[in-house]
C-alpha cells in the first residue's frame, strides 16, 4: 500500500487497530551524573519498582552489552528498561499507574535524556 | 563505583563479564523508499528469515505502536526487530551466521538508516 506523507504503513496493522497486539516498550536512559553510583542506584531502584505494575508481562533492565563496537550501535546510554504488554491498553494502564508516576517524579531529575521506542508486534 | 571517563559502569557487570547474561538486540530500520510496499515486504521477508538462526531465543518484528505521541518517543522508524540470546556468544554467532550475512547483503540496500541497541540483563 502506498500512502502519501512519507510514512510507511503496514497493511496488516492498518486493517486491524493494534489493540490486541503485544506492545514492546523500550526505554534508554542517560544520566546527568554518569559517574555517580548513588544516582545510578536510585534509577535502578526506581526501575525495579515498575516490574510490579500488573500490566507488565516481561521486564528486563539492561546495560550496554559488550558486543562489537559498530557505528550503528549506540552504547552511550547508562541503563535500559524493556517491558512487554498484552496490548495497547496494558501500556496505557502502565503509563498512568501510581508506581510509574512515582518513578517519573523520583527519577526524572536523575536523567539528562531518555529515548523511547514503542513497537507493536506484526 | 566512580570511574573517570564519563561512562557509567555498573559494578555487578564489571565483576563478571557478561558472557552468561542474556543479551537483547534491538534494531530499528528506516527505509530509503518509505512508501514502497515492495521494499517493506522485502525487508520483512529478510527479517523473518533471521528467526531461524539457532542462537535466537525470542524474536519479535514490530512497527511503531499507536501509543501517545510524546517528544521522547521515536515513531519515525519503519520496522523494528528484537531478538534475545542466552549470552554474548549467542549474539556473536548470530552476527556471523550465513542467514544473517545473507540478510545484510539482500536488505541493506533498502534501508537509509539503522539504529542498534545491545543490552545485557542486569
């Protein structure tokens, strides 16, 4: 299917809204004070609290892996958090959950940048 | 642990090299011709072939989800591929696997940009 506007749309995804499709939420964090273990631990504590949110199906906290250094691989982030949801509704419930709100309130002063990717299974 | 050089290092990860830790490989693709269904389908066919690589534990092909539009969420990519490996060795085996080499050869002319994140479980 060709669409105007320069955005690729996948026909299957257009045909049925992605309400019932698994949603993968991947967030990368850069710290204001990258040498502060205290700040890092605060962020990790905050991230660990998010696993308790009912809608979260799989949850992984990561750091850059020691894979081959290639120009296309971004290894500059401090910590990453990957979560899976059954559907868009689950992700929406997560965003407004008190634990998520508390996390943002407590931890957002720690980071200089976050980068988020939300993908829905094809 | 405080290190010079401006890079955050997590003590646990330093203590034991991440050979035995799960590796998560997330790749985002932007197409040269974002309106070409033919190119998109070629890329999807190529991505589907990668699931057959023995070292791949979990595999998800995605497109941007219809989550809330926020400045920190990048929804400009066409397709994403998320794969899990038991360890760094698995990821290394994947990179040099004939199916992966064939994928890069066939599909790299289709993309204008890729962005890769390799994370190891904390």
